[in-house]
């Protein structure tokens, strides 16, 4: 009888463990789905999509130039913001010019913004790694607390790309904690391509890699260098084409920034316009 | 741009506290009170004290301590570079995860930890919602298609012409509604074609378009004729802005008034429901005139010495060689875009500055006092900027 009871307990414990595992695996997807629904609801509840100063000035125009650059036609069409990396504005431009009502564009843009949620959950899971119901609850609160920023929420009914540009960076942090440096570096590079202001902040990624490694010192340094090379690669792959366009027209791939830095390169390559 | 960069070490150290204030312009343009960095600081102290008392029995996952270090490092980098919350979103997000992660490390019962997490999250939610983050940036609202309504031009125009804009907001969101061959330029952002710069050459090239040049500008009802076309006063003001580019607006009757419900919605948000409809844009063909280089006195203004005296004393806010001199009624003005500052030297002898967040301008002294150094500029007390949010004044 005792053996049967023990065997039954073992089976139950196995089933409970499997259910617990399934719950943990489902957590990020459920949170992402809920976030998507809530994010999509914001413009609908607000009765439309907000057009900010920046939207009137350059967001839609940049989305337009993402389809086909216009430096051969326009000059400062959207003032000096015309030179920003334009591709993240393409979705909002396309929705706007395709005749979507503003209340419904959150379905698409909210979905893009919700891509940050699984990365946040991944980080929460690294900080609160337990499998008990309590841990699930704490991770959920952590994700909610993460999103509870006036800045972040204000972007859910705005065409600004700041949240979208930060998403690869958050994923880079998540994968850094997983010790997947190459992927983390590549995503870090993508986030810099999306927004150059992410560049200085990306300096913390190698520091995180150094701290997070359990390998000998020289191997850590080597990993760090490899990770940095992946940052460069991620940046080059995503920013490369736009950088070339700016180089072609202005002799500076990050025009109008650091123009004097590229002056010697222009002389060296015989660039002229 | 130093809009959100702290001016002093004290402001930098107290930025987490400043971020809790329900004020705009603290770390982002909108009101976005955030308690999480203060919570983080208090939780780190609590965890460290708990470790001291319990002699290392509190285990902090490596992920939390590593993320704490990089967040602190990123915070410093952020304050040095921009201090603008829109460029720090990744760590605004991470701070929330870290708060709850640290709570989970506290030597308390599960129930207490969960309750504390819910309490702090509730405080943060209440703070964020008290400032209503939604629609915070909107000047206009995109409801139904089209996203920004504009009446189509009726007069026949060359579809390969150049259209120049001169307003601070370029309204380039309307460009995709025009024929794709039209060439766009916010010409007042560009240096005049007479200068020896790459940008000037591009400006010269686009303005020399043989298909003609037109102006696209928001109409000002109060300065319009009875036919809604630009009156003589506004034509003169426009010509003052475009003369350096070899352009002139001569005939109002060649202009076209284009109704815009999009501009209506913008006007309604700004002035309230009583604002009447019938807002729109003027589309006016421009004529070319001979390009003239302004002489130095005209470019720098007749009060250049006064401007320079202030710039030398306070280069952080009045950075030399970054502002053009504008002629205004009763004096001259320099706008320092990098620091959101305006400096006025008036014909009546007074010198004033105005920071963009302040309601009131501040008198610095008379022209003579500034030039002789008898009225030193206190760069550490800029009305509307210096100090913590509750110290800045208006």
C-alpha cells in the first residue's frame, strides 16, 4: 500500500512539475498578448492617434522617404530631421497614407511596441527565477512596473519611434544575461542603427558581459571584443544602406553630426558634390 | 541641446528625486513623474542593511546586481549626453524590473514581499496616471482618413516645381499628398545660398528649379484679406524671411487658400472649442530677385557688442556664434536653440532674457550696464531652469 501511495505521489509531483513548467513557458506569451490588446486599445479609447510636433514636422515625411529616398529631389524637406534613420517610421506612414482611421492603427503599432514585453519578462525571469506561483506573480508585477513609465505610455498613441528603437536594446540586455553575447551584440548594434543616441548607452553592454562571465579573465576580454564586433556588425547591417545614401549626398554617413570628423575621409576618397 | 542636462552636480545627484515631480520639462518635455529610481535607491539600501544584519544570508541573483551596476553607469552616461527620458527608455523599463527583483530579495515573507511590490507599483501607477500620459504629445488628432486633411489645390501648377516652407513646423506630413515630383525644402532651416557651404549649394540648386518656386505656409486669419489671402503686412513679414534666399512674394491674388481640417483640429486643441473652423494654408507662387549678401552689421545687428558681452559671461546658455540676430519690433533678438534661450536687446536700452519654460522674461540690466560689467549675469540662477523642479520658478 505504501509503495502504491509513494508511486502516486511521484506521479502527482511529476504532473505538477510539468504544469508548473508549462505555466512558466506560457507567461511571456500571455503577458505579450495582454500588452498588445491594451496597447492597441489606447488610440481607440483616446478617440484617435496623436499627431505631435514631430509628426507634423518629420515622422510621416521620413516614412515616405523610407520607401524611396528623396535627396535627389528635396533639401531639408523636413528641416534637419530629414537625415534621421527613416525606416522605423515606415509603418505609421503606410498606415496613414493607406486610409486607416487613427483609432485602429494601434492594432499594428501596439503589436510592434508589445515586442518589448517578452524581453522584459526574460529579464524578470533572470532576476526572479523561481517556478512557484509567487514567482510568477512577482515577474508579472515586474513587467507591469517596467511599463509604468509616463514616457513609455505616452508613446503608445504617438508616432515617435523611441520605444521601438529601444526594443532591440532591451533584448540585448536580456540575451546578455543569458550569456548569448553574439546575439546581444548584434541587437545592440541594431538599436544604435535605429537611434544613434543609443550609441553611448550601448557602452554598458560590454561591462555587463564582463561581469556576467564566469570564464578566466583573458577569455572574458576576448568575449567582450567579440561582442563589440557583433555590435559593429549589427549596426553596419541595419544602418549600412542609409549611411551610404547620406555619404553619397553629403559625404558623411551620419550627417549632419560629426561633419568635421569625416572631412579628412572626404578628402582621402576624393568625395565631391 | 542641453534642455535636460543638469547644470550642477547637485542637480545631477538629485535627478532621481527630481524625476518624481509632477512637472513638465524635468527629464522629458511632458509631465511624467517617476518614483522608480528613488524606490531603487531605497531598496538597495534596504537590501544592504538586511545583508549586514543577517550576515550574508540574503542572496541577490547575479542578474540583479549586474543590471544595477549597468543601470547606474547608463544613468551617468545619460545625464552627461542628453538627460532626455525619450533617449533612456531601455533603462526606464529596466528600473521597474529591478525594483520588483530587489523586493523579492528582501528578508520578508512571500506575502509581505508581494504586498510591497503591489504597493510600490500602485504608487507608480497613481503617479503616472495623475499626469495622464495618453495624448500627451498630440498637437492634432488623426481620427478618420485622411490622417491630416487638406483641400486639393485648384489652380493649375507645375508638378515639378519647388515648394518651400518657412514655418518652424515644416508640415512635411502633407508632402505625400502632393504629386511626388514636387521638390520640398524648409528653406529657413538652410543657410542662405550666398554662403560657401555644401548646404548653401543644395539650397541654391533647389531654388533655381526652372519649374518655379512656391511657398506653402499656414494661413493667419487675422492677417488675411477678405478673400482669405495674405494681406500686405504678412507679405512683408514673409518677404523679410525669404529675401536672403533670393525670393519674394509680390502678388496676393496669385495665392490660393487651401482649407485644412487637420489644421482646424490643431487649432481646436490649442485654443479650445470656441475656435472657429476655416483654418488652412496659403500656397503662393514666388518670384526670384537678385541674391544679395547681407553686410556684417546687418547680419550681426547693431547691438552685437551687447549680445557678445552676455555670451562671454554665460556661454552655456548664450553660446557664441550659434544664434542669428533677428530684427523685432523695438529691438533685436537672438535665439539660442541649443539652450532654449532668447536674448533681447531693446531700443529703450533694456536687455532681457527668457528661458522657454519661464512665463516671464528676466531683465539683466541696461545696455550700458552690460557693456561696462556693472550688471553681471548670474548664470547659476536661470529663471525656469536652475535647480530642482520646485525651485525653478516661472
